[in-house]
C-alpha cells in the first residue's frame, strides 16, 4: 500500500456515508488529490478542522481500492477569517472552485500552489477582497497560459490602439475598433481598466490593496477577467452566483 | 446482476438506491427479506408507503409532520418569541431531545453551499422572513452546522434579519462535553477561547 505525505489546501469537500468526508486537496506535487477522511464529520474526530474547505496542512495519503484515504492530517493554517466574513467567504469559495476547474488530477505546480496560499493569506487580512481576487484571477490565468492579451490587438496585432478598444473572449484579448466589427456583442473596455489589470498582474499580492481604483473600473476589470476565464473554462462557475448575491445584496 | 432471477435483481437494484447501501449490503438485505415471514415483509412495505403518503412538511416551519401546521407550531405552551433555525428536520429531533429549547423551529431544508451551486433561493429563507415580519419573534437562534456551509448560511441570514431589529444569535462552537482538551484541534480550541463565559 503506497503512502505519501504532501502539503495541500482543501478545495472541496463532499459528505459520503454516515460520517465520512471526501476531500479534494490541491497539492504542489501531485495536483488535485481526492481522498476520503473517515469519520471526519463526527464531533470528536481528529480530522474535523483539518478537512474543512480552505484548510492548509500536511496530509498523509494512502492509496485505497477505489478512492485514496487520508490517514493523518496536520493543520497548518485554517484561515478562520475567511469563515467569519461572508464576503471573503464568497470570494474564497469562488477561487477554490476556479482552481478545482482549472487544474487536473496529477497536474501539480508549485507556483500555482504558492499563489493560492498567498491569496488565502492576503484575503484573510485585506480590506479590499475585490481587487485581491481580480489580481489572483489575472495572475493565475497568466501562470496557466491563459494570459489575456492587453497591449495590442489580438486579431491584427496592431500596437497603437486608437479610441475604442473592445474585449473579445474568443480572441483571448483586446481588439481594435476595426477588428471588433468581425464579432458581435463585444464589450468596450477603457484604457484605465487595461492599465489597472496590468498593474494588478505586476503587483505583489501584499501590496495590492495600495492600488486605488474607482467603482466603474473595478466592475469593468471584474467583468473582463470573468468573461475571459469563463470562455476558457467553457462553463459558468456555480460559486459566482453566490458571490453576485452577496455583493449585490442591499 | 444477470445471475439473479428477475424479481431478485429488481429488489437488489432498488435497495442499492438507498444511501450507504452498496451491492454487497443490498444482496444481504434482499436474501434476508426472502427468508423472513411474509407478514413482516408486508409490514415493512406498508410502513414505507404509509410514511411516504402521510408525512408532509409543515407549511409554517417546514418540519416533517402528519398534520399541518405541525404539533410544535400549534403548541400554546411554546415560546413564540424564539425561533431556532436548523438545516434539516432531523436537527429538530436533536434539539427536542435536549429538552432545553422551548421555542419554535424553522427548517431550511439545507444550507447555502456556494461551491455546490446551492444558493439562498434554494433553501427556505423567504418563508423564515415572512414569519419574522409578523413582529412576534424577538430572537432567532441560528443552529446550522458549524462547517463552511452552515457558517455561510448563518452569516447570510444574520445580514437579512438584523435590519428587522430582531436579535440574532448563533449556537456556540467549542469543546465536546466529556472530551479531552489534549485531543481537541487548534481551531476548536481557539473558538472555545473566543466564546468563553464568565463563571
């Protein structure tokens, strides 16, 4: 029976049986791992807090017949602030679903892992969860090879974009006014929004909350990056509905 | 499944649809059913049909009941200013068993789970808000599970209920009674310290 130990972050949990919990763990070495924590829902279980969504810890995994199992779990960080703040919880819930959908099993990546961990830490402390989240989205898209083209037209390659810049999810970047007529229903983007996205991509996580942006530009970049990621993933993430409900509630 | 005669195969297939029943258990149950007297099987079948036919959910609180509104909602001795919000009907039984709670209940029928696509509209929140609008309720105790879904639900509800000038409380997180501090995990201990009380 093969046993290995890895650090990881819990992306998703699913209850099975009487008191068991199947955890989807993102690990730097092996990517997504699905493993069952036996009895993890019982109040006195040693797995109870180390197998909650967002938990970061060391996990000892053994390979089982149909499903792997967790034999030991040592919690390193639980991110309690993400559990106590509805808005942060909604953002973190969206990001873990995004990672779950974007990476496959066996596709581990230290950079993606470090980035996710950094995001959770910064999100716990920040007063600007919105910008921190958009920064994570553009950074993760870049690392995974989906960086949107922002500096020149994605169709004709023109560098000097005149007035009227549009975003085309199909082309994976901005397009100039002339090329925009090739596609229907493209939305306009402002130069301010493109500058903000570039700034977020370049900035360190911890320094993101120093970046200033007005409400319209924030809305614009949020919409741009979600349309972009949604098109690459070819599905709408379910946690986005909740995020919208929480943010737009009175 | 072709090794079985058709009625047996059907029985095993139906049993396997039940939660936590795998092929082996289904097979064992099916053989057991064949072995026991016919009257017992009929009683089982009748109980299944009866439960399904007679049990409805209370139009007020959402708990399972035989008559509508349920016996808790119509009981005059209960404190009508207090509502405990729970996820499932089985949680009502648990709270009732403690004998410590004398208010009314509201069963949500689940918890908000952003990652599973279960949003606020998928559980019985509007029914709760309607009950609160009558003005008799002074306190809402949110007794959802202490996991991420339960927390999301409690915070969401608190945000909706607080503006109505109704006290919203959350059941305490802490150490299990009869447990050993040594074996408790850090998060639980941290919560227990946070929620300490004066003696």
